[in-house]
């Protein structure tokens, strides 16, 4: 089983011949150093890099790349080598990002030669650093282990090499960057498809109305959710700077920069350097600093709030993990002390035994009380920060009860993320962290309308669960439409049995849907046929560079399909079409929002398993199904709730429809 490491954690290595895989999302230089017992690098001949990629027992990549595979043979290393350190650095002078805070969190995996996972590590918490010590393989008492390091250097490769004791750090760093630049100059990338006007065709999102789109290399979050994606990796302050969605685009390989501006959208303001977090007045001695909304790094206020929210998530994950670890330690210690008492026949009975048992329990209570005190202190600080941040969130990040929605105006730019609900842990049920997912969506959503096994689901009858599931789907669909500019999101709905008319009323009454709700086998087949054809056409246009050949009437906005009561009313053909849309649709702007009972769908056999695995599952009631592989937490997801009697969704959707009408004129 692959070990998921956190910073500072180590893990034994079962093999001496290994492969280290690096995934960074952007081209990075991957190198390695050999160190003695003290970790000191004795000279440039102890450093493997693109200019000198091979050393005894070690081979690295010859150029910068988004993905690397490094080969390590620990038995072939010189006897004086006790440490192998993996280095990552951003290339200099090639027009790419200059800080790790502007790229996806690098991911490093150590595997056997057969691909069997040993350990993996996601390097979070980086911001202005341009070089990072990712991990190290070290020899201790004759055995080799791997340790997650994650030490970043704002001074770049020079500072990192100097920190390892290399006297020629500056000269070697310059040589490495020169070798990387030369390698990138020699590399020839396949040209992206272009329209007749010369603009690149969008690869990971639908075509814009002009036939052009967003840049193909726009980064996206892995992940948590958390999916997330899964959930993002967790930690505590310092907070990670996530990828800015509005970072300046690099010029094309030739012909100057490409303009991706939507023709019907107000031009965005010129990019400026990142705005520093707001200054916080010093706190009184012994007191935590007062929380401030937007105190994370980022290019815009929205990005700073996004990073701050995920920082809060990481802080809650880590402080809870520390508390659970402390409690486990206290229990283990008490068990050991009680075992010693019981193992001695002389202390099993009598006052000595009673005193020993009482002392063990008293120590346990003392340790757990101290751990809870530390947890409560951290929770109080996070709760205060959550209250400050929640009131400052923009509509895309805010709950339906946030006043930001009452001041809603149809945006002119799509946001970097969308709130799908809230997350919490059992140790702090009152503290909820917004669950944000990066846009554009990389996978569809499955709203589970069945009994998921949670306490909340067990106390709700089947009909109510189905109604809540449909309400949750409508809430999410309304959010997706509302946070995008007018005309950039088109919503369809299929309801084979016609049972969701009441829940879909906010969408149908306001006119947000592209057409009437499709019912019956014929209506379902027609909608799925049109969307499948759209995916095929756009894929062919992207792959063939023939965006100008798309039919003139093709709707080039992003498409959202709401599917109710799946799989009832769907035949084999429509099921296969849904699987196709789930797999291929997100890359060309077609997204699924399924409402279905997972257990009920499972009765149809393994044919639906690929569809289930492709989509991100959310629930209409609180449920702890979101697993965090980094620290092992099971997060409780809470769906977005509209306040009882509130008409905020209709109010927002009415503005969307009005703006869409003006946009089409």
C-alpha cells in the first residue's frame, strides 16, 4: 500500500532499485544531489542535473518537463553517499512562472521498477519559492528510508544548493539554468489548433462565441475535494498559494500574445503585480492576531480569499490530526501501563495495584485534557477567522444566506472556483469550511438520492431524500449559471418520469433552461443525442484545427445537463451516451449533474460503475463520505442550503435571464 507522506514524515524503502515520478503541471527542472552522513554535498560532481544527468546509481531528466521519471539504484551508490535529495526548480528566463505559488502543487511518488507504489508526497505551502527540496532518500543503520521534505527557497536554485554546503552553488545554478534553457529551445512542441484568425482553439473548455477560447494550458486544481478532487492536501500555516486563474498568459511561440477576450464582454483591467495581503496590527503579547479576510497571497482579492479558505481547511485538518494523535498516544500509554500492572502478580490486587491503575488513568486524562485545550484554542481562532472570511466572500464562494447574493450582479468574468457546500469534522461540528471546486469543472456531479448510511439519511424517508436531492441539484445548477457571464452557460434537464416538476420550477419559471424539460424515452434520447453530437463536433474541431468549420448554429457556451431519477427510464443506448458525456464532455464544456440512488443504480450491474467513478458524489443531507487521504480524515459534507422561504434563487436567475436577453441583442 502506498504511504501518503506529510512534511517531515519518513517511510522505509522495501527496494533498492526505485523510480521517482514527479508531476508539476508546469515544466520544472528535476535534479538530485548526493550527500554524506551530514547531508553535505562535496562538489559539483555530486549533483545530477540536465547538464550532467547521470551519476553512479542515479539518473535524472535531461530537460525541464511537467512530468519526470528519475531512476535510482541505491546499491550502486558510492559507499560514502548516505543521502539522495530530490531537487525541483522553475526554469529561469524562458517565460514561465517564476514562483511555485503560481503552479499546481508538485506531486512526487516513489515506486518500484514494476510501478508498485511505495510513498507519495504532495508539496503544499509554497508561495514565492522558485526552488524546493522535495524529498530525500537516506541511509540509517544500514537501512534506506524516504522522508518528505518540502523545503522551499525564495532565493532559487542557488540558495538551495548553498544550503547543502556546495561552495560553487551560484556557478552551478547558472550552468543548470543554461542547460535547461538550451534543452527547451531545442524541444519542438506540437502546434495547437488554430482558427482562421490565428487564435488557439480551447482544449479544456467549450468554444467561446467567437470561435476562440481560453488558453489550452490554463491550470486547474487537482482535486478535494475534495474532491479535488478530491480534497487538497492538508497542512497548517503557512498557507499554500493556489494557481491564479487570472495570471497573465504567456505569448504564443510566434506572432505575439494571443487575445482570448470574449467579444461581448467588457475588457478586463490590465494585470498588475500581486497585491500583498493586508497588514494586520500586532496582537497583544500572548494573544493571537485578529483575523483579516484576504490575508493569503494572490493576484486578486478572490484568489486571496480562495487561498485563505483552503488554508483554513488545512489548519483544521492538521490541528484535528494532532489532537487525534495525542489521544491515541494517551490511550496507548495507559494501556501499556495497565498491562505492566496486570503482568505483575504482586500488583494485581491490593492498594498498590489500585494506585497504579488510578495513576495511569489520571495521566491519560491529563494528556487528553491538554490535547483538547490545544484543539479548542486552535478551533476558537479558526472560528473567528471563518466568521470574518464568510462575510467577505464573493457570490461564487458564498452561501445562499450570505448578503453578497442580495447585491448580486451578473458577472463579466467567470470565477476561479465555485462553492459546492461546506465541510466539517466531528471534533468541531459548528466550524464549517467552504468546499470550493476550481472551474471549469473537470468532472460531473452525482447527487446521491438514496440512503448513504449517514445518520441524517437514516432519519429521512425515501421520498424526502429524493426531494432534497433534486433541490440540491437545482441549487448547484443555479450557482453554476449565476457565476458565469451571460450566455456562457446553457442548462438542459431530462426527467423521464416527470416527477421533478416542482423542484425544477425555479429553473423553468425563470426561463433559465434551454428548452422544456425532456420527458419520456423520446425526449431523453433527443437531448442526449444533441449533446453527444456536440461533443463529437467540438472534439473533431479541436483535434483537426478546424473550428471555423463548426455549424453556425452550434451553441458554443458550456452545457450543463441535469439528469433526474437515473437509471429509471434509460435504455442501453442512453446509458452509453451518458457514460460518453461523463468521460469526454468536460474537456469540451459538457457537464453532467446526475440525481440518482447509488445503491439502486448498482443493481444494474458493473456497466454503471465507470459512470459512478467518473463523477463527484455529493449528498442532499450531511454525510461523511469525503475521504482525505493526506491525514485520513472523513470529512462531513453539507449541501448548499437555501434559507427557508427565501426567493434568492429566483431573484438571481431572473437577473441572469435578463442579462442573457440583453447579451443576445
